[in-house]
C-alpha cells in the first residue's frame, strides 16, 4: 500500500484539527439513558450527518419512532455512504454516538463534557474512547485522504446509532431490514467499539461470549410479612430462593447445571498454543479487578475462562430488603436474577431447557408450599468469526504497519449483540478493530482516549481500508 | 368491684364524646418516621399533656434532645401522674402517640387522618388502634370516673412516647433513669399496644420473642464488575453469600446452626395443655397470611412455632442488584441480612457466638479468596412474665366482667423491647393488655379500631384498675 506514507503524514499534520473535532463531539452531552438529554443525543446525530455531508459523503438520518413505553423519540440512526465505485470493495462500519451518563460530581477530575488534553497525552472526556473517538476516526480518514489527494481505497458504508448505551432500541430491526438494501454492497463489516486487552499491544477481536439472563420468582404469602408474627410458621420465599441460587454455581465458578459443560466445544490442540503469546498479565488483571481474588493463578486458564468457557453470575434479588439498616421483613415475593455467559457450541434453547429443568427439580426437593417460576429474560448468542478471513488479514497488516507489531487475535468475555446481527444481516465477515486501550475507562469516571491511540488509530482505520483493497479475496 | 356499674354506664353515655376525642387525635398526623411531620408529632404530645391537665392530672413534657444523626428534635415523652394517695396502689401505663406513615394514595378507602365511623362500627383512621385509641382509653377512664362521681381506684403513672414507630430513640435511657425516680411508686406496669390473637376472644399477653439481627458482609473486587469481563475468572461475593445464607435454615424453618436448639427450654407437660383451648384457627391464619403456605397444618404446632420456638428469617441483601430489569453486574460487596427470633432460655451472647462460628466455619469450606465478616447488628431479649401475678389476675377478672369470658393467656412472636425495659427499670410485673383485635391492620392501609373494642376497651382499662385495687398482693 504505497500511498500510506502520504496519508499518515496528513493525519499527523491534522492532529490538532482532529482533536478539535473530538472536542466538538464530546461537548455534546449525548447521554442516551437520560431522557432530559435526548435533544442532545439527536443534536449529536445531526452533527455527524452534517460533518459527513461537508466531507462529500451522503448521509441520511433514519428515524426509529418512539422509545417503547415512553413518549420520547428514539435518536436517529446515521446511515452514511462515501463512494459508489463498482470497482472498489465496500466496507460497512458501525459505531455509536451516544455516551454513558457523567457528572463532574461523580468524581471526575475534569468537566466530563469538556475535552481536556493532559500533558501525558490523555484526551479526557465522556465518549472520548466510547465511542466518539473511533466514529470520528472514519471521518478523519476521509478528510486526510482528500487533503493529501489520495484516492479513497474503498466504498464506505456507515451505520452510527444513538442508543447503544441504552439497549440499541430499534437497531436490530433496521440492520436486518437493510441487510439486502442499504447494506447490500458490503463485502465485510468493521466495528470499532472495543478495547485492547492491555495497554501495549494492539489486538483484533474475533469472538464474544453470549449471555442468557434468567429470573427465578418465588412467591407465597399475599403480602410482605412481619417476621415476629410469621417467622417459623410460614414457608418463606427468600429461604427457598437462596437455596435455589446456591445450587447453580460453586465459589470456584463451576456451573452445577447438568448438561451445560457437555455443550462446550472441546479445546483443540491448535487452540492450546494460542494463549501463551497473548499480551496479558495477571498483574494487570489484579489491578483492574481491584483485588487478587481471581480463581486461577495463571494467564492461560484465566483467558480461557473469559473467552471460551461459560460462566454463571448471581446478580441480585428483586423484592427483598436491600437498603442499609435492619428491617425484619419476610418478603412475600422475591425474584432472583442470574445470567450465564455462553460459548461455542452452546445452544440457547437447549441451555434454557437445562436451566429451567435444573431449577424445577431443585425446587421439588425443597418441600416448600411456595410457588416457583423460572424463565429466561433475554438471550443473546455467542459470536466467533474466522480470523483467517481477508478482512482480519487486512487489519493485521494495517496494525503491523502503524504500530510496528502483529496484533494479538483475541476474544472477549462480554457480548456486543449487534455484531451477530450484522453478520446475519449481511452474511459477511465481521471484524472488531479497537482503537482505545484497556485503561480507557469506557464507562467510568475520567474516561480518556490517549492522543496516540486516537491519531495512530485514525491511521490504522485508513490503512486497514487500503489493505482491504489489496487483499486477495480467498 | 361494686362501683363498676356506674362507671360502665358513664362510659356508654360518653361514647360519642370519646369518639370525638379519638377524632381530634387522629386528625393530628403524628408520623414519627417522616421528618416533615415532626411538628405534628410534637403537637400531638402537647395535645395529650393539655388533655391530662384539663382532667386534673399532672403532665410533664420531657424533652429527649436531638434525633441522632439529624438536626431534628425528638418528640417529648409525656410523663403524667393522676393521684398521689399513699393508700392506693400505683399502676404505670405506657402507650405511644406517634403513628405509622399513611397517604390516601397508598390505597386507603377513606382519608387516613380523618376518623371515619362506618355503619358496622369500624372507626377508621391512622393511629385509631395503634396506639391512640388505647392511650385515650386511659384518659377516658379518668373522665368517666369524675363524671360518675366514682373514686379513682389507683394512682396512675403515665408514660406516652412519640417515637415508637421510629425506633423509640432515647426512651430506654429515660425509663432506666426514672425507674427509681418518677416510676418509683409503680406496683405494676400495664402496656396497651398489642392485639387480640383473633377477633372474638380477648387475651392477656405474658410473653414475647426476642430478636437478634445479623449481617454477613462478603467482599472481594475493588468495585462492581462487568460479568462479561470477569465472570468465570474472579470469586464472586454473591456466590459466596448465597451459599452461606443457604446453610442457615431449611425451607421448613429448621435452624441449622449447631447449639441453637439445645438452648430452647423444653416443653413441659403443663404447657402441652395450654394451646388447644386458645381461640385461634388455621383458617384465620391463612387469611392473614394471604395464602395456605403455612409450615404446619395444626394449631398447636403453629402457636408453639410463633410463641416458644426460635425462627430464622432471611430479609435480603444490600449491595446486590435489586431493581426490576436485567443488569449483568457482579456486585463487589454484598451484605446479607437475617434475624433469629429468640425464646427462653436462649442467651444473646451465646447465640451470637454460635451464629458467627457457624458462618466462619461455613465460609472456610467455600475455598473462596473473598473476605467474609459476620456480626450482630442489634439484639433484644425475649420476655416472659408470670401470668399468675395479681396484675394479670386483675386484668383477667376485668376482662370477664366486661367481655363475659375469661381471656386467653397468650404470647407473641414479635418483640416490644420497651416491655423488658419497664420490667428491669421497675422490677415489677408487666402486663400486656390489648384493646384492638387481630384484624385492625395496625401498620396497613385502612387501619381501624372497632367502636365496640374502643368503648368496651375503655371500660376494661377502668375495670382493670378497680380489680387491681382489690386483688390480694400474693
Ligand atoms: Zn461502546
Ligand atoms: Zn459503552
Ligand atoms: Zn404500637
Ligand atoms: Zn405500631
């Protein structure tokens, strides 16, 4: 990719300009979970569409109707297109322009909606890394190509949503509907909305765990009871629920539901060798955990536990006493919440059946007169792409060119449900190409994107498109 | 007690006047748990003191200082005295003039702070039965004696507090301090702040369970975690806590902590015969429970479970996810709350030791790297008085005279901590003499006191004092 030197030079020359663009975007407090900020979210969508148009791209603001259960308009999805050259490949990119809530009083060192450039290069502000920086990276790449007089190597389709931090309401339907329409030309998909595993080595992400979320309702009495009056003479829903929840997983993370382990894909010999080379240390993990309470002492078992093994977490109980203090209530109806992170080759339906059967069997053994109902609340599948696809190869070459080393090929323990949706809607390979690093604090106070990651990351996105154009379609 | 006929006649003649007095008291929304209502609570204390003075009694408003942790003045305790005749016995009575919160919008059929007289005789309003009706009963008794020209049979000491529904802040200290001062002359104590076991037969109450409240803190991670990122690789405090809580009690109410059962007083042959005659049916219990989920099918086992057996209830968990919806958090620190209702001959210290040891042993078996801390939050002892004391005998005779039948001698499953305090402060026998019935709904919407219970109850309080004066001091 010979034109890259010119492109990189232009990106460096425009560094301050690109930081100003990020400053403008951060200044719009597009908090999707806060109804009173909805006009700001919409304003942010319009800002993006205007910027795209100024760069000569087509941009449509697609309305999604009302937010279910409210009178609020959903923020529009920005559908953009740059280039219609039939001789070029077409890459579909996704990002989101809404952000997590933030208040200075949460403990921020700086105003969250004023981008602050620190001496050490940190660009601090809400949305800097999640996900305004990466979204603007695509716009920066277009602009730098134009200024440097370098032909843009691909046609770019863009899908930027404004509800990612609040459930992506309406997006799945839109993506499925546009799969063979607006997104029809896409040869591959690239999503930049995750992070490096650490702070040193870049990575490409090809797998995510799924998540099945469950509720266990136990009820009996007609209303909350006084434990003095009824303690010892009535079956208490909390007693039953806590027993049921205690049958699900051991303190060492072993899932006790029969049939789950049998569904998990066996570890192959090839896979065994994948983990040791990954840039990841237990020290960094202990730091992000804030304690040394990891189950495993070694990196390989820990990465496998996060990436390719299922896990079960108990989240809490609805309906019980939860406040500080000492209330002597017997709750009449309690709902236990837990979820299972799923991996290949677990099937959603099969897993649900096993979980419900386990709970029904366990409840029978309690001999309680209370009533138990267990059910899945929502289920999202795991996702694993082929990292040998030209889409990944192009990104790997771009990474090596920009950062000077091969990226790690990683998976993640969490889920980004829209990844599978794009894969299903387009039938094409999906790549997760992160810009920021593990210490950016996406959903925390003092969220930041390092200037280096923003500027080199902008180079990376452009370089990726150049290698995409060159890569043989295998 | 020959003067009782005249007294009863006068009470009947004053029925409307007494209902008006209750109407005035209910109209003062003396909600002690609501800071904004504090002036109303204070106003209610002044109202009582004024009424007592009008009746020729002495009344002092004893200030208790600030409510701990706030800038609010505690409501004053009304200390009253009626009569200083050295040849008469002295009875100390206790009641409270504050009430539970109430809003029409909670589901009340009538305005909670307007006494409504229903056709069927129900006097509806917040505080009608808990505890303004019984408190005014003593004032009514004084007034009726005066109007009928009948000599008041005893000296009456009164202690009416305004913080009962909000922790009785400061009362214990005052009672202990006045035990040998203001309360020094008391020959016995009578508290009217509980209820008949059912709706038909009156009762006298001679026992209460105690309550030891415990917290189990489990912590590990430095902050709440994302279950996608950390699920399966970190020890989760919720998993440990739920396991610990599941070791405490069976779904059938059996306490699994070693050494608790051994502390419980054995059932005597005499006691065996006590339960069958009690006016109590499983049908009524199922009604008040709102379901048929009782552990036992028969009355005797059920009453024993409530009155003389310990019980353990799990109340909830602080720090976990408790809201509706589906949040995939791994809580970093969770605090389980449970309590044990205690009975003779359980000792507070011994019980605490057994509970903490049980939890520490159980935690060790979990093999978790998290940290566990278990401790008692507050402990209040059980109380059992001798129902063969002249104080109870006088009340039983009064009940037979007013209601036409012997009362049941009952215990209760709940605790009224001030009962033991009065016993310890005065060294005298304490009697619980209820005015209202089991369906009054003391802390619920549509609280009521039946007119019959209010008027006959006023007769009962007066008659009790007459029999007290006659009863041989055995
Ligand atoms: Zn994001
Ligand atoms: Zn995010
Ligand atoms: Zn009360
Ligand atoms: Zn009460």
